[in-house]
C-alpha cells in the first residue's frame, strides 16, 4: 500500500514507545516480488501498487516481471499529479484516484470555481470532482458514509473544455495540496524517497 514495509505486530500499525510507526528493513521490490509469486501460482490475476511516485515505479519496473496493473494515489484538481498520471499511462499502469474529493470539508470540495461548475451542470461539487478524474482516464473511489451522498456520486456529468481549463487553473503556477497523506501525518517521508 506504501513503498515501505510496516513492522508486523498485534495492532494494524505497530508503533514504538515514542508513538512512531515501526518499519521493517524490507525494500518494496522484495514485497512486490512476493506478490508476483501469487500471480505465477494463479492465486491472483493482477497486482498493483499504491502511493508510488515516478522514482518508485522506475525502480520497480527495472526488476518487475509483472507490470503493476494499477497505482492508487491521491488525485483531485488541487493535486493533479499530471506527470505521474501520464507516466503511468505510458507504462500501461492504470491510475486510481483516492480522495478525489479531498477530505472532509477540504478546500477543493468547497472551492468557488468548483461550485460554479456544479451550478452550471445542475449538479453537486462532488460530481464535478469525480467527472474531472474520470475524464482524465483514471478511476475514482470517493468515500462517504452518507447514503444520499453515495447515491449522488453516481450522477455522472460531462465537463466541457472550459470547465477543464478552470479546474486546471486551480494549481497552474501554484503549489498543490495533499489532503489524505497519513504517512506524512505519522512523520514518515516517502515522497522524498531516494533510491
């Protein structure tokens, strides 16, 4: 799920006395190799990765026998990761967007431009963000526990070129925003990873 290995323990995420996550000294290529053996045995049809950067993927592809079927990463108009999406698509790796709506009460779901586009399409802000992801060729997995929102998320809309241009403008020349980076919250820097 991350290009690092968590230490196993009684809890889903083992932590030391200082509260920091405990990591194993196992390189992600070794973990992936074990996953490849499941494909070879027929126990699974496809394997993939999550939260891998271009550097991680390049390192993995040097030794992988099986190209990852997918890379699941945080994607929304405030974190478009265009270079990563294009890289994955060029390698035949499908991209799945988690947190396509940002997170609870994130700025991206409340963005004024997103609201204007939603109003134009007689839709919800979430539908604009979902459509943005789908029209980029990614799959999206929005999270909600509210039945009405879950149903609403299936109301497809088609964004026009002007809508796409407006959404692209949310980050052009500006910094991007990551809303769902739990490892950063826990104090682990995987994005600055160097091979």
